C-alpha cells in the first residue's frame, strides 16, 4: 500500500515596496529565525501531523519550517495576518512541497494566501504548492491554484498580479493578507 504523505518546507517574506530604495517587511518572523510563537499562530486538526523549525532543511545555516504528515487525516496551518499597505506589495517565498496519495485519499501542501477585507472577512485565496492526484481542490473565481515544485524554488508575486487571477475578488476591498503554511490530508 502506498502511503499518503505531504511535506512542505518554507522560508517566507512579505515586502512592501514604498520606494525602490527601501523595503518594509510586513510578516513577523517570516524567516523563522525566532521561535514560532513570534508572529505565527498554529492550528492542528487531526493526528500524526508534525511541524518543525530547523536549520538543516535546505542545506543552508538559516532556519526553515517543515510541516509533515504520513497516513493521517487532518489539517495543520502555521499562519499570520498582516495589513496590506498597497496592492504593489511583493510576496516572496522559498518553497519546496510534495503531496502524494493512495487508494482514494488525498493530500495538499503549500502556501495559502487569503485575501481579507478590512473586517477580516475572506474574499478569496491563492494556493501555491503541491496537490495529490485525488485532491478535490479546483480553481474558481475566488480560488486560484499555482503549482509548486518538489525542489527548493523562489517565488515572488506582486499581490495585484495574484488578484488578477481571481475575477470574483474586488482588489480594492483587499486590506489584509493571511499567509499560511498549510498541509491538508483527506479533508477540505
């Protein structure tokens, strides 16, 4: 029997670029150099879902975070919400993901970007990562899927460009972002 597994490794940055000469990092502890309690909230639903913060996950001496599950059902998210100063804000992430399934089960692992209004209500989502063959997630007017890689890759997105892929979302209503490292297996 082939196991169902999902793994995500991540180093994240969310940057506001008010001028070419200066940058303002909007995420707290986006490089995971501090303990995860600094800036991040953890939600776990299910058993045998693990996360770790370590320096040996990508071959450099800096910290990254990994979420992992094997033969389990549930969801684990490491997330934080920040205000969005401009739609020209750049989301930057070094990401490696993998998701496999067996016998009708499914998994997904990646970065979920949730677009929120001024009151924190979700307007839409973009998922960057891996989905197993049986994953039921499909793109919609308020949900976009971008394929991730099982090799370390750097992703840089201007938020307005991501919102262009969500015709059901009015970009002018987006005032906050929730960025989440997400692993989900056999549930939605």
